[in-house]
C-alpha cells in the first residue's frame, strides 16, 4: 500500500513542499528512507520504531520504503520524524488517508513516543495558511504556529494523543496566542543606571532616532558596553510585520521561547572569537548567522579589533544591502540582515592611549597598529564615531537618578514621527524609512540646508578629504539631529554636531 502525507523542507526563508511517500510491500523486513536525507533524517527509522513500540505498535515484517520527494532536494533535520510516522500509520491502516490530506506535518519523536519541539514551525504554518491547509506540530510549538493566522492546528504532546484525536476519543485544542502589549514591556537595562557619559547617551539617542551605526572608542571600564546594551530600551517597538519577519528567522534557528513571537528588538553580542559562518551565517546547513538574528535590532561587537579580519570585512556588504547571502556548492540562500551595528574598542591594545596618568608606553605606534585592524572601508560604514572618556569620580558618587530610557524613548518616537511627516511630504514609498536607509537620490530632497550651512559642509568635505560615503552619512546624521529638534531646515548647529562624530583620534590631544 502507498500512503502520502505532506511535509516541508527549508532553503533559507523559503519553505519547499515535500511529499512523504510510504510504501509497505511483501519482502524481506527492511526500513529504508530515500530522497537525499541527511544523517538526522536517516536516524528517523530508529526513533519511529521505538516510538511505535512505546504506544503498543510494531512495524510490519515487510519491506518499508519511505521516499521524500522531490528526491533532488536535500532533506535536513529531525522534523521529518512525525510525517514519516503518520505516513506509516496510514499505510498500516491505523489512520484513514483522508484524515491527513489537509495538513502539513512536522515534529521530532522521542523514544517514548513524545513529540518534541523543532525549528521552522512558524514558516511552515505560514505556508500551510497559503495552501489553505492545517498544521500538525509539537505541543511546544503550538503558540508559535498560531501567529500564522486562522488555520486548524493540532499541537500534540505525543503520538498516542494524536491517534486518539483522529479516532475521536480525544480532542486536541486549538492553541492560543499570548501577546504582551508594547507599553507593558520592561527591559532589564535602563539608561538611568549609566553614570555620567552625557555625550554617549546623546549619541545613543541619535542612533535610535535615525537607525545609525555607532563606533565607541575609549579606555576599559568607561561604560561602552552599558551604553550599547541599553539601546534596545529606547528603540521604537516592533511593528507587527517586523515582529513576524524577525520571528521567522528565530524560528528557523530554533531560538524562540514559549510565547512563540519575538516581541522586543533583538540584541546580539557575539564574542570576538566568533567565526565567519557564526556571524554571517552558513555552515553545512546554511543557517542564519548573528547578523540575521539581529535583524530589526542591534548587533553589538565589543573589542572590535579582536575579531578576525576576514570576519569583520564580511560585514561590509550586509551593511549596505541589509541581506546576508550565503553561497555554497550545495546551497545559495539569502537571509534578511537589517541591523544597527554598534562597535566598541579601546584606543590601543593596552587601552590607555592619550591618558595623562596611565601612559601608553608604545604611543603612538600602539594606537596606530591597533586601530589599523579596522579597515578604512569598514570604518567608513559607521555613521557616528565617538570618543568615550573615563567617568569622573563625582559622577560615580552622584546620588541623583539619571534620565530614564522611557524619557529618551519618547523623544526618539517624536523624532521618528517628525521624520514620517517629512517623508510623506516628499512622497517616499515607505514613509517609515529611517534616515540611515535614505538613498543618495533622496538626500537632496530631505536634507535641506541654508546657504551658509551648505557652504561649511562643502569646505569640510574638501578639507577633511571625506569620501562620498562619509558625506552621505554626515547628511543622514545631521538630518536626524534636526529631527530631534523638530526642525525641517538643517542649521549650522546640526551640521557641527554631525561633523564632530566623524573624527578618529590617533594622537593624544
């Protein structure tokens, strides 16, 4: 007898339909899986066999062949366990063939018959919604699947519950979604904890309002990591589309919690020993990397020069295109990678270059060698480059509470609302586009300056030998500074502040 059930395969964010065909015929007792399966799929035989025994079933002493069609697409992952088991039950006559016709199925089986969590549930549920089908998935993934829309979902904790549901002796309930309103979200870190660093907080506010990349340079212990880790607390909340897009990436990586939806902007801070595939994505299964997991959020790279040179250089293209393209001999996939890059580094290897009390004994060579690890093209992709000074003792002992993240976030949201208004005036297709993403063609329409300010900018570009990319980044930053003041015409004050964020100190003042 030939039984067929529907499953899926993943290629990047694309979900490909897979037809699981199970044939049980007379012959020597064998259990074979074909269709280009990887090791995890091939091992499904033993998991299925053990899970059947746990619920009192035994595989027939016949020749069993499972074909995963199309046969020329690589099948990876343990989520084929449940489709194979359900196909076997149809082939053995335990379930009716039409019971499973309108479902996509995925799940991993335990030896005790339990159905455990797998990655990729949300994109599979979205594909089921597109096809007008339902979804059979692990109970732990039910909330995640529910975000795909109004589709029939059967979240089962074990095989026996699933069989009983189709036999009519048990009913599996439709999962519900739980969503915490953005106004009720709390953050573990708040800017009121940061002592001093008024300019650092100002830069983080500008970065949040315009979506800018920031590099902080300063001695150890000055609060660079504190400033970066609190950036998500002042960013605008995720829109429903952004939340769904981010959740799909995290679902494919198997990094979702029980709520089933990413409701806060991601913050990723990989160690400087991270490899290129870990940061950009790739590996044998071409999985998303840190830059894709930081999509719509923040990627913080501490001790920036300590990262491998090739790893850092691989960031250049994603920063421009907002996509991570992984090209392999057996796979060519692309993941979204629209993130804010926040970097932190010491001024030199010892960390005290320019300090009058703790002199760097190899100055200025120590600073030049250390900072030269960051190439000019990569440095050019930071909108803001800021010196972070040491915190004064008077600031550390100050008992007054600093400005809270909620206060800063209110100004950020006001600036973005002003930006939305200006974008709508010039009829930009996406009025919510942040300043950091404005194309060079849009900058003259949006970054309007008076004659004197424009002349000063022209002389600055000539005197400092700024590249075209640096020029455009200055325009974007000064536009954001003007937005925070709710001013349409950019003035000298806005330009002066933006220019102050482009200098890289390599010698003590």
